C-alpha cells in the first residue's frame, strides 16, 4: 500500500490537548526580530515548531545544514525530496554567524540526508561544529545526525569533534520503519547509536513519534532496544501530518499514555525522558546536558 493510498483516509480530528500557545515574551520578540532582519535559517521557524517561544527564551535554537532538499522520502517528513543542490562550503561560517547574531547558548544542528555525496555530508557536519565553536566560545552543541548509511568513517567525523550531545532519531517502532522511514533500517539506527556510545560520546539521544499505528508493547520494546545500546536521552511526541500526501495520523495519544511511557523510560534508566504530545527532538535540549 502506498503513502498516497493511505493518506486518502478520513483525518482524525485534533483533541483539545494539542492546542498550541502562540510564542510570546521579550526574548522571543528580540530573537524573532534578528531572524527576520538577517534572514536566518532555523528549523524552529521553518517548521513552525510549537515550542519555539519556550526554547528561544531559554537560549536554544535548531539549525538545518546541507540544504533543504533530502535524498530520502520518509512518509512523515515535510522536507522536500529530490536532487539536492551542490554543497555550500561557506555554510559552516554562515551558521556560526547566525548563532552569534542570535546570541544562542545551546544550538541544535540537524540536516537533510545527503546519500548523493561520498561522505554523505559528514565533512560539512564536522566543519560546522568547528566553526560554531570558533565563533561562539562557551556554546554547547547537540548534533541530530542522519544514519550516514551506517558508515563508521563518516560517523567518526562527528565523534572527533565531540558535540556535548549526539542524537539520531529512531522515529518509529520496528514494524513500521519500512513504511515510515522508507530508506532507513531499524537495526542500522540502533547500531549507529551503539557505535557513538562505544566511541566515547558522553550523551546519546534518540526520539520517536507516536500515532502512526504502533501498539503500546511496540513502544515499550523500542524503549528497551534503545536502552540496550546505552542511550541516555529519549524524546517521545505526537506525530502530526505535514500534508495530505504524508502518512495520516492513526491515533492521538492521550496525556495519560505519554506519562505512562515517561515512567517506563525512567524505570528503564534513561537519564532524561521527554514525553508529551508537543515534544519534538530538540525540546528542552539544554536541560539534557545535565
């Protein structure tokens, strides 16, 4: 069954607990002004993240590198799919300058997948971390990386610059991986997270979305699998359909169920568990440094 076929089903109405508060506050207003004035590229604004106001007030923002066209076609993701443009080798300096202008204390860097490149973008990844630190002394970083097709040399480039947190998202349970993350593999993602930890990364992190048709037992099994590779931090949020062409929401998870998963995660021994409907990968990212 194709994504387009699935997406024709009648949409499930959003429940009351998914209402998003408009971002407010002096710090948010100041940062929004800087972003607009200098045309800075943040995932926060591009994805209309529901937590933008809260994160910006705490001095955290997320930036996407390696362009805005992905070589993969995941059924949940709103990023464009196709043939990406050539690499912008000035991008590390541009991102570092944006972070300085915004006076960000903790930056989260993510990217599209670049399976079209021999190094899969890992060189730009490493150069971006170096440039950010060079231009922003004292900053802390989280890198939300792709799987680099499991290539250890490419992953090593991330390890070598040693971000404070390295994250790679599982996105969903094992049974749904092929449908949700078409070119990804569940076991490969687990292996990437294990390799990062084995190479000495202090804090590893992953995230999953709920509401795609997974069962409670499958979610708990995923949490157990993540703990088996010594993961430190996990985020659990509600999947929301970016457009009618994407996978539909099968279920809206209740706050009580999210709380149950949080308790399960804490019992398993994760250092941090963020679990609620509006949680996204970088939610409360600075808190995860402790």
